C-alpha cells in the first residue's frame, strides 16, 4: 500500500510541548507502533517557538491599562485638574451618567466590531471592552448619586452592575465582562449584608470571611452547574475559578482571624485557640486536591495544593517562626512531601501495571 503525504501547516509549539512530542514519537518508534519514515514526518510537522509573542502582547496590554489607570489617578489628584473639576462641579450627576453611558456604548460597539473584523487581536479587543466596563461603572455610580436619598443603601448600585454586566457578557460572550459581573456580585453580597446589620460586625453571627466561605461555595457550585447550559457553558471555568478563589481566600482568613468581627476581640485570644479553623481550611484543601486528582480536574487540584501550602506556611509563621530551628522545620516538611510523593508514585505504578 502506497503512503500518501499531505502538506499541512506546521504547529508552532513551546519548547516543553515540543520535548513532550519528541519523547512520545520516540517511544512509538521504539515500540514499533510507527516506522522510521512516519516518525520523521511527524517530527517535521512542528517547530519550536523562538519567542512567545502572544504572552508579550497580553502582558503589554495589561501594563498599558494599569499605566492608564495610574495616569488617570495622577491627573485627578493634580491641583490644576482639581480646580477645573471644582468649576465643573455644577454639572448634573444625571448628565455625567448619560455621557459615561454613551462612551461605554461606543467602546462596546467598537470592541465588538473589532472582534468580528480582527478576531486575532484578542488582547487589544479585550482592552477596548475593558474601557467600556470602566465607563459603565462610572455611569452607574453617577446614576446612583442622582437618585441618592441619603439612606446609604449603595449596595443596590452593585446589584444593578451585576445585571448590566451579565447582560453585556452574554450578548458579547465576553469573559472579561463576566468577571466584572461576578466581582460586582461579591461586592453586592458584602455591602448588602453589612447594610442589613447597620454595618455591624456580624451577619447571622458570621463575620465577613465566614460569610464569603458560603458565597464562594455557592459560586463554585454555580460554576459546576453551568456545564448543563449551552449558553452559560462558556463562562463555566471562569465562574468556577472565581468561586474557588472566594472560598479559599475566605478560609485562609478564617484560619488567621477566626469568626471575630473586630481586631480588638481577636487580640484577646491566643492564636492556638483558632487552630480548628486551620484544620478545617487544610481539610477542604486536601478534599479539593484529592477530588482534582481523581476527576482530572486541574483547577480544583491546583487550588487545593496551593492553599494547602499557604496554610502550612501561615501556621509556621504563627506558631514556629520564633521557637523552631528553620532547618529542622523545613526538613520535616521536605520529608512529609517526599513521603506523599513516594506513595503517589507507588499508586501510579500500580495503575500503570494494571493498564499494561
């Protein structure tokens, strides 16, 4: 049977990816799965990237937006600009809100148009939409000032932002706008629970970190369930990641401060009395790590491992920094993780033998 060769565009891979493919092709050739000409043809089908221009573009736009925000902040606090703003202070809030909304609509329209005409310009398109997000926030803020009755119930503005950003994210299928919707949702949850308690220290006997443990768990569950909806599936991973971030950061704060609403109350107890929060945080991290390993869920696995290590280092600085020899402490950690690695390697070898 004659072999047919087809001309295809070469893959442009990172060095790590190329090394993996080299090892795989060599293994297939050694085991007789493919012959030498096929192996050579496969190795000629990809090149190694000389420079990651995509990552450079991403970082450049992030730096550009950050510098733009810093420049705007510097401009606002400039004396001459402050005097100008004072002269414009008579401008009605509703007019500023409308102007901001018009600018936001223009940036959304321009960003979406660029997406259709130049889809390869991923980061510049997202940067354009990001500016629209900022103008949207300005529009909602000044709209709130227009109808402010002095009640201090500004959490409603965050709730409005949630719906506005969610609708825009669904329309433009933008991960960036969806992220702002989730951040606004977290801001609404925090300020609304504060408002309902007249800005007291506890809501249903929970301080802020404990409240956000439940909020993070809710958002994580929502991220999992999004896979059932075709329209929302595109936002599944982002919702899942932000939910886990809320959950684990809140658990970490609980492991330090416990369920205390003020620093004065926290100073009255010994850190050892809060150790059970550290155990709960570690158990949740281990549970997500095991779940991620079993289900091949890299997001859950990495969050579990990362925050387990953060928990360990935090406990070290809390309890052992001043009394334990550093070499001894880290030697114990090294032996512990060596033991875990050996056990994992043993299990992996057993499963590999079963497959063979």
